[in-house]
């Protein structure tokens, strides 16, 4: 938001989100917000409607220089070697 807004906590400990914030974040009735406290600051984060879509491609850069198939095969080989040595 370009300007700060204030909200009042009701007697039932509820707040109403400012319309500008709702519009910018596309928050609709029934949506859920994640609530976090970070260094004394209350943070409200819209909960993803679809976690699979939200997480898709996250940290993609980690795998840029790595062949995923080779990595998986090395891991499988290591697991098999560990299991063979414990038998």
C-alpha cells in the first residue's frame, strides 16, 4: 500500500482489512490469512488457494547446474550401499 491505514480491534478482537489492501492482494470473503509475528510486527499473508501451484518452481535456481536424474541415481546408489553394509 502506498499509504498506511489503521484498523481498530473490536471488542471481539476482530479487525476489518482496508479495501485497498484487499483489492491489491485479491482477498475475497472466505479467504484465509496466515498470521505471523516477526520481531514484534504482526504479518498477515494470504494463504495460497492451491499450494501445489504456489510451490511450483520454488527454488528452481538450486537445480540449474545439476542433472536431476544423475543426482537421484547417486542418492539411490548411496542408499543401497548403506543398506548393503548394514545387512
